[in-house]
């Protein structure tokens, strides 16, 4: 059984921990940078330290998963610790992944998610509860399909984009890098990089800075 540490100790981290447990990992505990969380009990596990490389060495962390839903934060942590730990790829046993799909290191697939044929998912993506990615889908690194998001066939999503709870994307749609699609929205037209789009059909309401220049 692989021993696994979870970085982050908030609500998303709880779900990552229980998903990993269901997938057969042995959970060692949480690592969180907030002083207030240190020593706290979260579910049946403890917060043992922060997410510094020093903590990793002290605790003998070999394999970790990032339990943080914010895509830019997840990217920053992944890049900082890439040479320090191995990233677990976690798939809940109730999810259905096509044998022809590819899933990048550090990605987490929650209960009831479905990925169909020939889809390619990057590193550290989140497929949240009951989200669906149909055939020939593409999800860039650090993208997040929130609970119940449903992407039709041949939808391509760029790096770091957030697709809100219960949103939809029509077949063949292209969604850029670091976009935010509002909960319940329906994407019918291409979305340019760094935009926020809401509604049915989704309309761009603003553009924002890429995370590294924030
Ligand atoms: C789209 C979203 C990213 C915008 O967040 P934001 O940039 O902070 O925008 P604001 O909250 O300032 O909202 C801007 C306007 O859009 C409206 N709006 C926000 N989200 C909306 C949505 N999903 N559908 C329709 N209208 C929405 C707001 O009411 C507000 O309208 P107003 O200007 O008339 O008051 C966010 O509202 C959202 O839907 N996020 C998805 C969150 C989610 O599903 N998380 C799951 C985690 S597991």
C-alpha cells in the first residue's frame, strides 16, 4: 500500500484524502502552511507540518497529492516540489476512465467522474465529483472540472482553467488557458485565454491577469 501525504488541509483536501483512501492509498496525514492548522486533527488524520521541502525531508515524505482546489496555487506548489516528491495520481473506484484516455501525474479523479475515449488530461488536473469529459477531450495542466460539469465530445480546455459546478460545453468548443466558466453556464463559442464567462450561452464578462503576473 503506497503511503500518501496530502498538501493542504481544507475542504478540498478532505475529499482528496478520502478519495485516495478509497483508491487504496495509506494516508499519513496533512501538510498545511497555515500556522493555525498545525497539530489540528482533520477527519481521522493530523496536520503534521507545512509544505516546505524541509518538512518533506523531516517527515520522510515520498509520495504526495495536492489537496488545494485553486489552480494557480496548485501549480505553484507542484512546481516548487517537483524534484522533492513523487506525485500520486488518484482515481476513485466509482469513476469510469476509458482505457484509451491518458491522465497526467498528480491528477485526482473524484467519485462518479467519467472520461471517455481518447481524451488526454494533463498534470494536476481535478475531475471533481460526477464531472464528465466525453471523447477526444483535452484538459490542460492544472485545469479543474467542478462537480457535475459536463463537457461534450472534442472539447479542449487550456492550462489552469476552472469550469464551474454544473456547467456544460458543446461539442468541439475551445476554452483557453486560465479561463473561469461560471457555475451553471453553457459554453457554446470559443473562449479566449484569461477570461471569465458566465450564462447560457456563456458570455465573457472580463479578462484577468495570468497567475504568474498577479
Ligand atoms: C464565474 C465566477 C468565477 C465569477 O466569480 P467572480 O469573478 O468573483 O465574479 P463575481 O462574484 O464578482 O460576479 C460577477 C457578476 O456575475 C454574476 N455571476 C457570478 N457567477 C455567476 C454564474 N455562475 N452564473 C450567472 N451569473 C453569475 C454575479 O451575480 C455578478 O453579477 P452582478 O455584477 O450583477 O452583481 C464564479 O461566480 C463562479 O461561478 N465560480 C464557480 C465556482 C464553483 O463552481 N466552484 C466549485 C468548487 S468545487
